[in-house]
C-alpha cells in the first residue's frame, strides 16, 4: 500500500474560503467584522512571526485584527489590565496571548483571566472542562485541525481504535477527548507506556504528538491505518537541515492508508482553526446560529 | 489464582479515622469545623437517605453539616439564590446539590453556579478542566475512591495498562484522567468499542463503570489484573434480589489478582471521598497546607 498524502495546506485553504464567507455574513448582520486580539509580550523573533501571520490571515478572511505588543519587562498587572480591557471590548471576539510569556510573568493567571467565551486558543481550564463534559466551548487549535483532517479522510470515526501518543495539555489531552466524542476507543500513550509499538500496531488512527523526531517507526503502523503527525523537529542530515515529524514518514507511508506530511500536514491547519474559533466565538457571542465548518 | 477481595468498607473506615484527625486539627486552628452544605430539592426517598447519611457521616468525623431541604416545586431562582448564599458563607467549605434535580430545574446552571473552591462533588466543568490540566482542584468522589483503592493495592501505577469501560462525566472520564496522571497508559472504552473482550484482556487495571449487570466476563480478565467494579445493578435470581456489579465477580475472581466486591467495594468509598474533599476544600480555602490522605 502507498498511503494517500493528506494535504493540510489544501484543506486549510478550503476551510479559509468557508470562514471568509461566514465572516462576511457575520459582518453584514452584526455591522462589524469578527475581531481577533493578539497580545505579544517581548520580542521573540519566532513569536513575532506567528503574531504577524495571524493578523494577516484574520484580515485576509475579512476579520478585524487587534495587535497589542508590550515590552519584555511588562508587569503582570499591566498584562492583566490589558486582558480585562479586551474582555470588556464588545468588538473583540477572540483573545490570544502568544506563549511562551517572559519568565517573570505567570501564564496560568493570564490565561485564566481571559473570558472563556473569547478563549480562541482553548487553553482556559474551563474550555478543557467544557470539552470533557461535552458542553459547547472553544477547542485548542491544533487538535481541532487534526480532527477536521481525520473526518475529511474517514467520514465517521465511530468504533475505530485510536491511539494518541503524547499527553500535553495543548494537543494530546484535548485530541483524546475529541476522538472519544466521535465514539473512537481511545488509548492515551506517553513516555511511560509499555510496548508502544504493539499498541500503535492495533490502532486504526494514530495521532503522534510527542516532539521527538521520527520516534514512531513505519513497521509499527497497522496496514491501512490513518496517521496524523503533529510533531515538527529540525534535524540535520547529510549536512542539510530538514523538518521532520514524530513519525518515520517514508516507512509509514508504505503501510498507512493516509498520512500527513511534515511540513504541509497539520501545520497549516493550526492558524486556520484559530480563525475558525474566532468566527465561532463571534457567532456565539452575538447569539447567532453557529455555522458548521468541518468539525 | 484466587483474587484478593478488596475491602472498601475497611479502607473507608481507616480513611475516615485519618479525616477525623485532620478535621480536629483544622477546627483547632481555624476556630470552626470544616463545613459541608447539602442541598436536597424534593422528597425522592433514595436521595433523602443519601443526604441524611452524608450529614451523619460529616458530624461523626467532626465536621459541621448544613442541610437544606427545598420543596419539589422550588424555582430555579430560589435554588440559585441558596447556592449564592452558600458560596458567600465563610463557614461553608463544601457545597453538594443532590442529583437528580426535579425535571423543571436546570442542573448544569446550578452546578456552574457553585464556587469551584467548594465544588466537593467535582462536577463543575472547571473542576473537570483542572483535573485534565493537572491543576489543583476537587475530583469527583467515586473515581477518587477507586484511585485510592488501586494505589493501596498496587503502590505505583506507573507504566501499567489500564482500561476504563464507560465514559460518564461522573466516573469514567475523570477516572481516565486520574489514571493518566499516575502514568498509566489508559484506554477509554464504551458501548461503541470493538473487541471489548480482547481490550479488557490486555489490561493490568480494569475499571468497570457501565451500569450493566455482569457484562464483563471473568474469562476476559488478564491473569493477575486488578479489577475495580463501580457498577451496582439489582437483579432477581432464583426469586431473590441481589446486588451485582458490572463484572461477573465469581469468574473474574479466579483470574484477577485483586477485585472489589459489590456491595462493599467501591460503594463505601464514595461517601468517604466526599468527606475527604470537604476537608481538602476547608484546608485550601484557609490557605493551610493540605494533608496527604491517600490519593
């Protein structure tokens, strides 16, 4: 078998078109565009790039982008005041505080201060609780993107055996809850897991979110499984830099039914699910019927 | 192999002694006893028995018990007012609203109105989120009791394969998160799970929380596994009423290393973990160092 390569970039582009359409509908109804506020503290170059691309994408899809850049030595109080101000601002539907924050700041307090209705990163503990409890809330962007790709590939996931390797708050844990809500039987695996190859080998769906270059080998994968690779690691091979995932792509592609590449798989979905969440938050906050956009 | 029978009643009694000791310490320090408020709406006979036994146990362990009984036709507003009043009451450390509520009342709004610091039933979505996120919060009583019995039996659970059968918000889902936090590899199984016997047969720890009499057969259990049975169903056999669990006890006991009986296993733990949670809530609310009591 040669796996189908899941084109996250193409899927994200299509999703972006649907979001832009629904953003335009919102703007017409509400008399203002859906608004995303992004807060950056300090001047980490990678964070600056992320923040800029988020703002650019929001504007491209017809949303308002509010960018707040605070100096590296910003106090907790100043940051909390800004969050309170964004919570109170009617035109702001989503608030994202770019992580990591400088070390002197307490990230958890900042995240917990965000109005859960505007928590488009899905990081508030209440958002995690809503997800577990099956209540409407906002879901962390990366796992939501993975779920969209899986549903696009497989249709119903009901009754399938899924393994999630990695148990981060940002990816692994919400991913497991999303798959459970789709009626998968879900195994949560991690660094202490015994016989990982055997367990991966039983799964119809493998989501790898460990952050270790190519630690999941192709021969572990069950014939016909669908593989979602969240990892991105930089490696140097034959003197050249490469970006690789948590899965050994070349060997896994000979066994899987479908697999995401790195780059170009899950990566492009993350920014688009952020836009998705902003749109959903805008619709919910206004009490409009929330459009169905793929998850 | 003949399984050791896990004596939940004896463990709960020992836990009760430790709680009583720490409640006395609290009372001495704080100048008041830890306080548990229980709210009952209507006159369901089973609920009345539960509420009465909770109050009795609290007093027995040296805590204050506040019992509020409201008529069947209580309005949402009256109930919400009472919750607000209990939230504001300094002498109340834990609030439990006995479920199910009469149908005309919205349970979720009531639960969400409880101060999460006093949510001794662990039902608030924020409590679920804290558990998933690894933050200190209050954990649903039944799964907490199961975890205590498991740790008492096995010591470290790290690296063990656990299966949780049943995915309720009250038991299955928090149970899975608790086992994950103990570094188990956790499989969440349910009614849509394929090949359940095979999956149960791989597990070192089986937690059954389905509510179907004896649906898990003894021959499914791996030799030497530890089995925790949360189910209680009434069945009539040879003209007599019996209480049975989700696991076929007689056949499972020939294969397991240890197993909880029904009744007398998980059952007696639930009320005691409620007392545990009330004590923990009292210590946390006062900013005292929280005592270690077995989970």
